[in-house]
């Protein structure tokens, strides 16, 4: 009996179709890579303008708050992803995609949202950089612990997720260099840096959102996602934000730090997740996996925008004493006070005015 799968024509057609899918995916990724990278650089330069080196160094010298963020990032997030995959009884490939997303370090979206919610920007930047560095060790460990139950079901060793250490290293460079440039610009041109901060955060976030929506729409016909993955994509970032905020409150962090830790916990580096999937799995396997990172990215942005909107409305209608300023607000307020004092220094004092009156 002749099997259809052994037909040379069918085999050739499958190979051609697979190569075409690979080519289309590569073209699409190259198309959106440039605006995506430009948005990241613009956001990081803007975030660097908000950093106060003394307070950044204080976080690094006393890393208790950073430790809370690391526990949330690499302790609770992979565990939450694992519990969701078990609870919804996901198939192996979909479950591995959820685990990989939950094991990723923090993303840059959290820095923008922290700025819009008056979070501690020094803490936010420190957490993003530290989680990216620690991902070199914690990501393989998390994947080994939580994905083994599903990877053992495959006979092909290529299904074991591979760590893109080069990509992680380039992510660090993408973070550190523009942040350093932003710090330099804030010290050299403080007034211009305020304009860069306002334009950069808004424009960069807009480009990221548009790029994410465009990728999702363009990939809609190529990667399938059932309702279960959609539900998990809605719940996972929301649970991350909630757990991060509750744990920060439990260890008596300030409200600004609680907001920052919550956003850093729920906002994952989706770009790194897609890179791991593309270098670790075939296009046929990606059909069950690739939709989830985009679902997660879209809903982490959606939830974050909801929090930002709610916080801004709360600020507008709030009555009573204002909250203690974080590092960003104190930096801006300090510069304003210095400007006022310099103007007052150039004005004549009361003693000088009285002496002039007596002489007349």
C-alpha cells in the first residue's frame, strides 16, 4: 500500500511550503526590526534623562528592593506560568511557549509605564538591567525545572529550548548605552532633556504599540491560537502585576516602589521569547507556539495602559496631602528650585534697596 506521505511530489511541495513560510517570517521580522529598535533606543535615552546617579547607586548598594523584584521576576512568574499550563491542560508545545514567556526577564514597556505612574525610575531601570543580566543563569534554570515534564515527550532533541545568549547580551547593550547617553544629556542639557523625555516616552511607546499590533495582524493567518491561550495571555500578565504589588506591600516598600515592582514583574521581554522560539523550534512546531508571545505582549500593554489611566485619574481627582516624591519628581523639582534661587540671586536684596533709599 502506497502512503501519500512518501510521495516525492508531496514531499517536495511540503519542503517548498516550509521554505516559503521561513522566508515570509524572516522578511516580516526584518521589516519591523528597525522601527522596533529605534523605539527601544528612544525610550531608553528618555528613561536615562530621569535617572539620578546617587539614588541609582543607593539601590545597588542596598539591593533589598532589587531582591524583591528578582524574586517576583524569576520566582513567581515562571511558577504562575507553570500553574496556568497545568490548570488549563495545555498541549506540550503550547505549554512550553507559556513557560518560556514566564521565564523571560523584564521588558522595556515597564519603564515607560513606571514613568507614567510616577514610579521610582531609578529602581525601574535597575530592575530591568539586573533581570536581563540574571536571565543568563535564571532562564535556563527555570526552563529546566518547569518545562521538563513536556520536553520529555519529544524524541527529537531540537525541541529542547535553546538560550540565545548573544541576544541577551545585545539586549544589555541596547539598555546600557542609550541609558548612559540619557544620563549624560540630562547633566549637560537639563532643560532640553525634559523635552526629550516627554517626546521620547510618548513616541517610543506609540511605535512599540503599533509594531506589536501590526505583527499580530500580519501573523494572524499563519499562527493559530485557541481560546485557552487567549485566556492565559489575559491572566498571566495581570497575575504578575498583582503578585508583584502584593509582595512589595508585604515587605513594606513605598507606594512608588510597589507600583514599579508590580509593573516590572508583569511586563516581560516578549522579543526575547520570540527569539528563543524561532531558534529552537521548526516552523511546523511554531504554529502552536508563536501566537502566545504576541497575545501576552498585547495584553501586558493593555493592562498597563489601564493602570496608567486609572492612576492619572486618581491623581487628577485626589484630595489631601500629596504622596512622597520619587526620584524622578525630586530631580525635576530640585532643578526648578535651583532655577528660582538663581533668579533670586540676581535680584537686589532688601539691604541693598534700603541702602539705596537712605543715600537718596
